[in-house]
C-alpha cells in the first residue's frame, strides 16, 4: 500500500513538472509571437517608407508628352517603349505585395486574358478601377496607365528589348483611365516567353503618378500584376495544318 501511494505521489509530481514545462513553453511562444509581430510591423513600415521613396522618384508625365531617344530613332505614342524611374524592380514588386492592404483602389481585368499569347499578334486589354469591395469606381479625374512586362523569376527585371534589340512592346502602351475604365486596343509582344527564365513573363498595368491627382490619387491605386504569361511563336489556323517533312 505504501508503495502504491509513493508511486502515485511520484506520478503527480511528474505531472506537475510537465504542466509547469508546458506553461513555460506557452509563455515563450507568446513572447516569440509578440516579437515576430513587432518585427513584421517594423518590416512593413520600412517597406512603406521604401515604397514612398520609389513613388517620389518616378517621373510625372502624360501619354501625349513622352518621347525618348533610343538607337538613333525617336519613339513617341504607340511606338514608345515606356521606361520607369524605379531604383529596384524587386522592391517595387515586394512593396505591391506587402502594402496591398494600404491601397484604396485596385486595377483589374474586365475580361479574362486569353492565353497563351502569340508573338507579334495584337491583343486587347480592358482594365477597370475597383474599390476594396470589388465595386467599379468611376474616377472623375484622368489617370494615365501604362503596360510593362517583367521576367518571371524571384527577382523580376523589366524586359525592354527582344533578342534582336528591338523594343519588345508595341502598340497602344499608354492610355487614360476615364470613369473607371481603360481600353488598350492594340498591344503586341515581340518575343516568345521561352527565351526568358521559367518560360513565362509578368504583365503589369501601372498607374502613372502625378502631383496633382485629385480626387482619386493614383498613388492609392494598386497596379495590376498578371503572372505566368506564356507567349508562343505562332498560332496555326484550323484550315492550315503544317506538314513537317523529314530531311
């Protein structure tokens, strides 16, 4: 009987130690979670600061005012290859992802983009301005939007020219967003995506920042990012099925 009581007491002592150990572990987890939350908040504030600096570093311009000199040729309007004054594309994409909740509005595709796309074949994009609830917002002030493409990799890079050294984008690359809608009627990509890492690209629609944007500030508009876009060489029609001859 004495042995049973002794074993029972040892069991309860061990149980008390385990309970104390679990309490200590729980306190450590709570403390670690608080530290992690504080660290995450610090990072978000840093990224917000970086995002503001990037925003301030971008030039103010309109579609009708842009012209740049490249390869001894002057590109304007539909022939223009847009360049952005961004110090780091990687930080730009990170800021979009981490600061998503900070935006008041977002750009969305009104119609699903049919993929794959095809090199030199014209496609269209209809973009809409939505609020956080997904409702269409008819902006009273004009906001310029531009098309750009980036490499699909861990650290995206803006793709400016194709393998021939030609501007990779052609067409209506800069259009105004009016009353919640913008329509890119003619856009061409002049290279296949297989030439780039991971065999795909990122398509981006970016608002152009202006100092006098009112009442809807373009800095409050989240860019549209479409990932994993495939661009192939050619699409054969049903009436023309190619025949390959072995030589």
